[in-house]
């Protein structure tokens, strides 16, 4: 599995967040810990989604409450909206979004 460390900003608070890349997921999800760390309230979480900046790219994120409760997923929405692809370098064991 590919993981990326990315800066998330909700307009007030910025944090470094670890994401699991899941291009098969149609959406990007935040776990409860990430919501807490950037100050997303329970009331905001009841709305099911909100817009934030991930690496200065605006995206709608959803709040995980099912299978992937403790994981932040970087979904296909982020990749396709910003025309990014994941490039894997198996020799150096690195991954980049380009």
C-alpha cells in the first residue's frame, strides 16, 4: 500500500496528515483523529462532508464512519479532479503524485 504525508488546511488550522492512497475509493475520507486535529466539530461531521485544502488543492472530504474508521483515504476524486497520477519507483521504494 502507498501512503502519502500531506498538509491539510481547513482555513483555520493546518496539519500534516498521513493518507492511504486508494484509487478504487470514489471519495477522500478523514478519520475521527484527523477531524479532531484540524478542529472539525461534531456538528460539521453530521453534515457528512466538507471542503478543505490538501496540499493547496481544494477537495470535498467525507468523514469515515464505517470500514476505514481509523484511516485517512486519498481517493480517486482527489486524483481525477487535480489530474494527478501516482508514480511508483520500485528501485528506490518511493511514490510521487504528478
